[in-house]
C-alpha cells in the first residue's frame, strides 16, 4: 500500500481512537453549553465530530494561555521549552516531534509510517498532525493548564486548523543562525529506548557514547544526519517560516535572536511574564 494511503488509513483508525479517547476523557459534551468567551479552550465541531463528546465540565479561566514556540529544527525549542515548563509549572508541553518519536519507539502503525517521512527530513502530512495535536490538546485542556505547543504548527494549513479551534495568545519565535544549528545537531546524540537526549557541547553523557542511566549505546537520530538536517532547514525556510508573518500580523509574536539558550531565555521569561503568564 502506498505510504500516503496507509497514512490516511491510519488516520481513520486514529479518528476512531480519538472518539473513544475523548469519550473516556471528557464527560458530557454539549456544544450549546459552551460559552463563546471560552473559545480559547474549545474545539469546534467542524474539526471534531462532537456528537459523542463532552466538554461541559471544562472550566475556562481567562488566565490559561495557549503558547507556541517557533524556530528552526535544532534551534533550541526543546531547551527553551524545558525552561518555560520549569518556571511556569502550570504549563502542559505538547511536542509533536516527541509524540511522533514515541509512536516510532512503540512501533505503532502511525509510528511506522511517520518514520519514513521523519527519516527523510520530510513533514508528516497535515491531516495526521492536526488529528494528533487536537487529541493531545484535549487532555491538556482538561488539565486547565497553560499549553505550550512545540513543533506545531509547521505549515499555514496547520496554523489555520489550529486557529479554528484555539486562540493562540503568545508565540515565541527563536531566531538562531543556521551555522550554529548545524554544529549543534552534529553534537546531539540520543538513547533510543528512552528518548534521552545528550549534546556533546553542553549536556554531555557521563561516559562518552553511553546513556547515563542504562549504560547503553547512544546513537544519532536518523533525521540529525547532515543531509537530512539540510533538508529540514530548507523545509523550515519554505513552509514554516511564513508562520512568522502569520502570527506577527495577529500581534502575538516576539522574535528572540541569539546563539545561546541561556542568554535568550531570560528575555523570553520576562516577555512571558509581561504577557501575563504566571
Ligand atoms: P521535531 O523534533 O519537532 O524537529 O520533529 C521531528 C520530525 O517530526 C520532523 O522533521 C517531521 O518529520 C515530524 N514533525 C514534527 N512535527 C510536525 C508537524 N507539525 N508537521 C509535520 N511533521 C512534523
């Protein structure tokens, strides 16, 4: 079966899963009970069939915010996200790359199909990604926390789908020079079984080439190999960087430039506080 049709088949399975998942996780959905002021916490019925869902027990607080972090692959989104989560503990992190890698590790059908795209440095199709994110966001919405989306949206189509469901209020755009990224990615090695990430420059393992906890070998992610990295950076320029203007026009984006996450982060933290994140 061709990859794309397998993916859409998988997506259908995913949709069934989504309904079960939502039925389990959201008690009594009733669209009419949704206060329009709560749009930021909601999904509309054009994206998800709401007939079997329920959100009337989702309380919306105006203090809960949807954040995005944008930036080139390998540009420190993960590192900055971790710092945000530490300083703003009422925040739920949704990293689409992490979710996909978990599927790959668990060898799910989705993981097997997504791996082909990821290994080539290509983007996974929008429809698959939109379903994935909306599921995970639903859990986060239930938690009543801020949500930090990392790695999504990656295309204008994904951004539009998100907009139909969620009010994005804060977008952190990391602008890191490409040369810095290429060096950094070459130094990034992982422990495949756990997903633990090391970097020989600033977060080295205790023993070269070995995972700190298991002592097992570290490997380079297939998509961290130089030719794939170049492809991912090109894809970022072509399809993801237009999102910067998209969110700039909405007045919710701020760009942070530099080469060191430790130097950039204090500015990010200050801006998030100015934007009302607590
Ligand atoms: P990341 O760790 O965010 O760089 O994601 C690793 C890979 O997962 C990407 O190179 C894509 O193949 C895939 N991926 C992650 N997020 C998305 C997305 N929003 N849209 C399409 N593909 C994605």
